[in-house]
């Protein structure tokens, strides 16, 4: 990916064929998310999901880091207020949950370090491909912050209880090889191979049956949360057996050619 050198801005959406890319674009501040960015991200997610031509989303950052997470100034303002205010964490949580539930498959292209809330933003993606110089850091315990519930649940379901405790309770920074070992990274590559690996996976995902993937992703996420809608999953399964997708998939298999969904 060619990373532009334009001025800092809200997240940028780029669409190329079946692939959408959202790029966090505040490189001087390590792509730290501002409150206004949260609404912009939600709108971009809605736009992507409404476009049937888009089959895969890549989320990445400009510059040397993926993201430094959510702007701590707003958290500090709330902590110092005499009156209880709407939680900035709640707004961030809603954006991350929306990303996790996005119908299209998602890839986080970790171009560098990932810190604070952005560790959960990346974890909400279906796949995470990172450079071998990346690092991650969840500072909640060091800041005196009890993290929001869905973020903790995501850490536990994706990484396991022991790894979630290690990351949240020690607030220690870990390197890319350790991120790979605990399952945070799907793949770790040198910088020069990052785009090739992301492109390879994005091409695979964009070529598969979109409705089948959407339904299976939903079922997997429900299983992970312990809230599996068995009746809805069974209905999607039965409908897939009569769908245009399965007819094309079987025909393509018999003809020894890639399917055209």
C-alpha cells in the first residue's frame, strides 16, 4: 500500500474493485483516534456494508504505527469532572463492536505498533497481519481504567483467559513474535512482504461466497460470545442449500474453474 503524505484527517476510505480500505490518518500522533473519528468510522462501516460490490475490508494506518488508541484527553476530562458524563469508552466500544459484526470479512493490516483501545479495534477484525517490528500495549491497569466489558470479552474469547490476564493485568508491552505466539497476529511478515500477504488473503476472501461467509462469520461470533442463535443459523444453512451461490460453487467445482459469485 502506498501511504500518502497528506495532512492529518479523519479516516480515509479507498475502494478498489471488491476491496475497501480504511486508513487511519493522523500519523504525527500515531493515528490516535479523536471523538469525531468514531462517528466517521461508523458511517464508513455502514457504507461498506450497504455496497454489495465490496467483499472485503482492510483496516490500516498511515505511517509507523497502526494506532495509539483513543485520545486520552477526553478520558481525562471525564475523570476530572464533578458530574458523571457519557462515557467516551462507550462510544468507542460501540464502534469496535460494529466492526466485529460487519458482514464482510475484515483484515487488520498492522503496519506498526498497536496501543490501548486500538488493540481491541484490531482484535475485532477477522484477521490481523502484522509486520515483524510491531508491538502491542494495553495500559488500562497502569491508568486506573477498568476496560469496557465487550473488549474484555473479546480478549478472552480470542486469546484465552491466561493471555487476557497477562495483557490487561501486567500492562506490559509485547513484541510481534509474542503477539503471533498468543494468537493476536494471524501472520507476521517483514515490512517488504506486508502488502503481498494482505493482498493474498484479501483476494481469497473476495473470491468466496459472500452470503455464506456472512452467515458463518455471524455464527462464529455468536459462538464466541456464548449467544448462539441456533434457529437462525439453521435457517441460513437450509437456505444456502437452495441458493444461487451453492449452484455456482458446485458447477465451478465440476468444471474445475474458480467460482464467480
